[in-house]
C-alpha cells in the first residue's frame, strides 16, 4: 500500500504548468517540503528539429503508477505527481516532471531521485531525435540501469 | 493460441508494423521470437541482437525464457529512454 | 568563479511564484534538468498562529550568494535561484525555495540538496513559532550541522 | 575603538535591543563578551552559555577567539534555523 499519499499520474501530449502542479501538492498542515524535477528537450549537438516520444499506452500508466506506489511505500510522502509527455516536442519543450511532498526535505529529495531513476529504465518511453534529413533513436545509457542499484 | 504482438521504436520501424495478431504454439517468448525470425527477413533483422530487445507480457516487464501460457499481449521494444 | 551560472538571490517579505521562478531557469538549449525545492510553514503540534522569521540584512544576501557560488563552482549549472522570505508567515505559507538548472539530473539534484544543507546552517535566519499565548524560537537540529559533512 | 554590535533572535530579546555602538579596548570577541557580561545582568544572562551563541565579524561567520582588529560590525546570534 502507498499509505495516504495522493498519487497523480498523467501521460499526455500537452504541456503542463509546473507552478499549478506544485501547488496541488502544497496542501495539508504537515507538508513542509515539495521537490520538483522538470526534464526538457536539449539540443545537444545543434540542429535538432524536434524530438518524438513514443510510448506503450496502458503499460505506461501501469508502470508509472507502480513506481509512484513504490516511492510512497518507502518514504513518508503526502503526494507524488508524475507527468510525462509523448508525441512531437521542440527543443526547450518540457518533457516530463515529477513532484514529491513530505514533512521533511530528505524524504522529498530522495523520493524524487528514486522516481527519476526508475522512470528512466522502467517506464516504456522511447525518444527519437529528428534533425534535418535524418533521425535517430536515443540510446539507453548503461548508467541509467546502474543507478537503480543504489535504491 | 492467438496473442497480440506489439513492436515499439526501432523494432516497429524495422518490422514495419506496430501491432499484429499471431497464432502460435510457441511455449516461451524465445520460441515466439524464433518463429517470427523464420517468417521473414525483416523479423530476422529486428531480432538479430536480442541483448538490445526487451519484452513485456501483458504489460509487465518479463524475459525471453518466460512462458507464454495464458498471455494475451506480448510487446517487444528497445531499452527505455524516457525521463 | 561560478562559471557562467546565472545566480538569482532574493530576500523578501513577499510570496513567490514557483512556476514563474522555475521558468526563469528554463532557458538555453542545453538545460535539460530543473530541480526546485519549496519549504512551507508546518503546524507540527497544532495551534500555530504564525511563524516569525528574523534575518540579518546584509549578511543574509552575502551568505546566500556565497552558497550559490559554491554550488556553481562544484557542479555544472546554468542557473541557481535562492528565495527566502522573512517576517510573519501563516501555517501553509511558502517560506523559501531553491532551484537549480543543469544539463543532467544528477547535478541539478545534488546542487539543490547542497544548497538546502548549507542554507539551513549557514544563512542567518531564525524562526519563532507563535501560538495562542506563547512563542518559542525554533531550535537548530544537530542533524542540520552534521548534514554538511557529506559535501 | 567603536564597533557596532548586533543581537538577533533570543539574544536580541534577552538583551532588549538589536543594535548598539560599543566603545571598547577588547582584543578578541571573547574579551568583548566578558566586558558586556560585566556591564549588566541582562548581558550576563544572554551570554551565560556561549556554546549556543554564534558570532559574525563584518558579516562573516567567525569564532570567539577571533581578533577584533579592524572589525566594524560584530553580531551575536543563536544557531541558524532558516530553510
């Protein structure tokens, strides 16, 4: 069980409002700490036209919910939010965010890092970088899988 | 039995489709992969290096040696790159 | 030197807009990760009327700037924001925030935790909890000083 | 020499003021504390347990044994509780 944590999982093509999302977690007298992480499309080598994000509808929502529940069992959290976009995104666009709320800062920070580590190698998303005249699927990094071992 | 087979990312592109129904007697995921590879070159090419292919059974991550008994949906995809 | 990181230090009695503050850090093609931490007034024992936050004008801004520069020397950051309120705050009010922007998530997370750890025991703020009929200065926790040793 | 002395939080409350100019020949912070304590009970009470008092010289954290030479502003306060 995930205790009394409020979980919010959103998979969408739309952009999100970080301030509004963070405000949702700022409720109740006992939430002292809110941590957010936002990931954006980087144009690493220059010339990126857009990024296409494919996902596995159905499994994506299940995987994200499982990851959020896992975090809520492990730390004392009042709320967990995971939002991940798919479709076609431009350089600089927001890709995804996680947010965690807790009494104390350490739980909120650790849970947010945990969510990111699991999300990177357990949630079925695939990124493709499209440049002028070519496109390439982003390779998974070994370090992403390895970063799970710390939890 | 008939299972729905899904392909994502470059597996989808190499095979040329994202979803198909497959009637098979394969006992394990590995058996199903062998059967698909023997069908057509595009499958053989997509599944040439299975160290870069992950599998989910009914939307849960699984492995090549897993049984297909009772499974309705099999998905093949490269390592995930979300976040 | 703090490299090319953009530092924003604000000490104010006013509330802040987390979404707008985070947006300031989302600039440039190479910022892939933005982490924010927001601290709020908790009503731990019930009956909190308000929290008074005193600070040392002049030294506060210096200390926060030094902490931000220290983080920007240690990690590759494109921007660091620290906002801390003083004056009288109600339960649930935002007290402070830090935000960090970097290419990768690990640098952004670590720098944000570093800022919080240093801010807790190196920035001259003092909190007083006012309840019906009494008031008490919040005691510093030993763990706050100890948490600096990890850096 | 004359230094500006600042008090914060419960030190300010116990001493009853936040700021004063002090003319002193004290060589170190500890000497200045002793001088203040000998002045009036409220200072003696405020500085009774120096393990709970921190000091900044010209807005930089310092220590009791630090020299006051050239210093213009001395601040006394409890451990910080921001964040």
